[in-house]
C-alpha cells in the first residue's frame, strides 16, 4: 500500500496550480477565509459594519458607518503586506510542503524576494500557527522527553590546542533543551528551557491529572510518579517494552526537529529556537493532512492573528 505522503491525494496544491489560479482568484480566496460568515463580503474590523464601499483601484474598502478604510489583511499578520496575493499563497505553499521546513535563504531564492522579507515572513507564519495550541490541556496517554540543541563548539585544528568541550567553563551558553509533551493521537507541545528538569513544572500546567505519562529513566521525572499514573522506559535496556510502553512518538518529533535545525537551517539562535520547535510540532501533528489543507490552515491562522509585535518592523528596529 502506497504511503499517504507519496500519493496523488496528498499533492492537491502546487506552485503551478497557484500561479495558474491567478491574482484575482487568490485575492477572492483570502477574502473568503478572512470573512467566512459573509461569504467573503467585507466586514469592518473597527465597528463590525457589513456595508462598505469597494475601492477597487487599491483593493481596499471604506466602511459606510465609521468611514474607516481597510483591506483584507488589515490588522492581521500580513498587515501592510506589499506582495501580491498569488505570491503570498505561493509562499505559504512552499512553507507547508517542506516536511523539515525550508531555510530563509532558499525561500528568498525560490520566490525572488529579499532574505529579510523571507525571514520575517516565515517567522510570522510560525507565530500564527503556534496560536492553535494556546491553552490546550493534554489528556489520555502523554509522552514527555527533552532534547538538547545548539551550543556546538568547533574543535581546534591542532591537537595540543584542543579543550575539553564537556567542561562548563568552555561552554558557549547557547545550548538549550526542548521539552516536548505529546498526546498520543493529539497535539505536541514544545517548550524551550535551559534544564530538562523544568519539564516537571510544565507537565503540571498542561497535562490533565487523570492522564498517563510516559517518560524515560531521567531522575527528574521521578516526581511525576507521585502526581500522575506514570510508565517509565529504561532506554539503556530497550526503546519499547511493548503494549504501548514507549516514548517513540515524542522521539519522532525530535527527529523531525533535529533534521530541521541541522539539515535545513544549519543552526538556530536560542532566541528563536521556540519558533522552529513549534513549526516542527505543527508539521508532525498534521503530517497526514493534504498540502491544500495545510495551506488553508496557515492562511486562516495568519488572518485570525493580530499584527505581530515581535516581527512587525523587525529589520527597521534592528537597523
């Protein structure tokens, strides 16, 4: 039986189809997703009035009630966008088709935009998709584990000049641990911390009290056995004891994230590691969703989200 990701059913959207669609249809799609309750008819974001004048020359609307002018992307993650809607849709298609993500350099070359544009664009989409898991509580069987990223120290060329890179005095301070909790059949919640033991407090906040937690033999997880029904796996003996006693699903997530960080981006700043961790979790959770379905989720998430305080005018602030 053919794998879903190799089937024609999963490939229901491509750059070829998007550019064949044209600018007008791409614009109509954004309108339909922004205002589904009115079938794409504009709704004033300021007063909620459904009656407006259509300024076609600038693709804007003027509210008949409060005279406020707005566009389909006003107040959203794509506020003040300069790209055409067909290019926005093409970029979203590229963003969701990369199973391990795509570097901003490759993104900029493929879509013929500046690197700065591609970098901020991708981070805005990551910020929007992360909103899906706000205030989520994990139930049932939940796996928890941690994996370290960053802080690599390149060894010196000459043997006599090399240092013991394990010693704390030689560390860069850039190493972080991603603590992930994954509900079997549900969502994956990643958190970036400095110590894996901080995952205990995280679990208390996001895991239901009647859930069963699966963890490895790390001593910091011992306290979870007092508060939850817990199953432990000694990885020095086996990766799975059978009958569902394993942490293979959260390890699968770490595998995707590690290949994203090392294979696509070749290193990630600890300042933004949480963004890539949430992106990998989103891809892992929706790995059996079609490309069109993923693209629709991103468009919907970016249009629901408000302007990004972190990435709005990012390069202007940095200048």
